[in-house]
């Protein structure tokens, strides 16, 4: 996945845990005062990342918005030493406080 610049403070990396674990991680990022969160996943975890964002948006933070989605494929070395293609996704979401103007 391409680097998004800056630190990974506002990034939730999705792996093999349950969807609600990642939904809680997204909500924790917003409760720390972050206005934008990036949810990243690769391969089989892509659907879990989408489910976590949608669960958060539909159940808990109804004013949260998906501002951008980036997808792609990167070439990696597989377990047997061969090169394989792995898909990735980055979901950019903004919370309610990012809509306010000061």
C-alpha cells in the first residue's frame, strides 16, 4: 500500500480480528479527537474493513462520512518464493467534527 504521508496515528490496520474490534478501533480514534481516520486492509481482510466502516457508520457514528476510497494491487513475494499480486484498500473517513467550520 502506498504511504499516506505523516504518521500512522490516525490509521486502523484491519487483519484477522472480528469486525466489531475494528469498529471499536475506529470509534476510539474519533474519541481521541482525530477528525479523519484511514482504514487499511489487504487481501482477504478487505471485506472485513468495509464491514467495520459500514457497521460504525450505520450503528454508532451516523454522521461519519466516507470521503475517499483508494484501491490497488501490489506485487509481493509468496510463501514459496514466487511473486503474487495482493489487492489493497484504503478507506478515508471523517467524523462529525471535521464538518464544522471555526
